[in-house]
């Protein structure tokens, strides 16, 4: 089987095709996400291989050719399906002048030895959840709450008793600025973030598509935390979260997350993804840069899910060798110098 480009009719119904994929689809493989990534100089490509819909983000990397990145894709559920898909993609990629296809499928990390035997090369994660924490919310909300670890239940109930309130709000320019201010303060010295315009476009675009929602937590008349979440098919994703540095109300972020879960549940979601944590073998390491994030999220589920992360499927070995030795580093540096933004 050989892959082909999607027709205009298929692209018009792209999200439905992605959700119909074997893994239930992923919001980062959605049409809306591909549109947002145009802001970082990607060109979306939409490919069909049999019944599998594949979202591709293309980067021009002269003189080496092009890089294809499959955000959270391809949406397969076995290493065999992955290898079959890559084999089908290769003729199309070669014809397009692509030298490497970067995949990020959510296969279990146990598949890694098999991938390496088939020649795939490990690369750095792009979407920051090669390890994550998920929560099954298919049962009633009462049962989901009762099954949370004691720390999580206590924090939610304490915040409610202390008067923390949660509101869902429109992603207006004013609210986006408030959320970005919280995010900037949370990120300072901890992790990098993109420009305000990128986040504003992201939040507003997903809200307009009926997929995203902004939330604020209030305490004593002030906004103390914010969250942006998305639903896509049967899954929800905690995309962005931030809070004030001074801990004025214990459990505010826990209650905020619980209200996100309630919202997702009301939209037919059965699995909530907290979108990122330290890997399972590092979750209790206090020196891990995301230790605090992991501790917060394990208040909802102590089980860590480890994915394979990013791998490169090499199409043109000579160009790929140059890319790994110097090309990628140079491109990332020049792009950041020119745009003050991240290459991927």
C-alpha cells in the first residue's frame, strides 16, 4: 500500500478522520493544531494511507531538503502498524524531497528496542509529554472522585471549603492576557514559553472550533490560577496551567483541574490527559526539573504512562547525517535569533 495526499473533501472532514484512527486520534494531530503551527513556519500536509489519516507538518531545510514531523502520529496502536505506515510513506516522502520523517506516536515505551532494531533513530521530544499521567473518567464523577489518591481528594475539598471558586471564561484578548501573565510568572526560571500572540491564537482558535476552554480559579476576589483544556473525541488534554507564586489558597489548582475534568466529562470524554510528567523511573527524583509538576499530577493518579517519544525515520542518510551533526543545531539557533521563538 502506498500513501497519498488527502482530497479537499477529506481535508474538510479531517478531525473526524483523525478521531477514527486506531488510537482514537489526538488533539495534536487535529486540523486546528496544524493551522496553529503555520505560525512557526510549518506547512501542513494531509495524507491518507488506507483508512489511516496522517497529519504532517513540513519544514523547509535547504539545502538538505524537507523535514516531515508527525505530531502525535501516526495514530497507530502497534509497532507493526507503525512500520507498515512508514514503509507506505517513504515513496511519497522521497518524491517530496524529504530527508527525514519524525514520528511521535503514543506507543508504549516497551516498543523501543523493536524500533531501534528497525533503524529508527531516537530524537528529542517536541510535544512535552513523552511521559504523562492520564485519568480514566468513564465512570460517574462521584466514583472518579472517590478513586483519587487521598491527597487529591483532600486538596479539592479543602479549596471548596476555603471559598475557592472556578469559572469558565471566553478566550477574549483580556482573558488571554491574564492567562499569559500567569503562565509567564509560572514559567520564569523553570521552562520556556512562546510569544503571547502564539498562545492567544492557540486558545482562541481551539475555542472557536468548539474544542477548547479557558478556566480561572478565584480566591478572595483575585484570580490565583488558570488552565486551558481541550477535548477531542473521547480524550481531553490539560494544555496549559499556571498559578500565582504566592500560595494564597491551598488546593486551588487541584479544584481547578477537577472542574476541567467535570467539563470534559460533560462533553463525553472518557480519558483525561494531564499532558506531561517526569518518566516513571524519575517521578520521585526531587532533582528532576519537572518534579513539582509530577507531584501535583500524581494527586490525581499515581500511575505514569511512558510513551516512546520522538523517533526519526531516515529517508536520505547523507542529508540526515549532516542534519544531526550540525544542521539542526544551526537551524534552531538561527530561527530563535530571528524570531525569538522555538524552531519546532
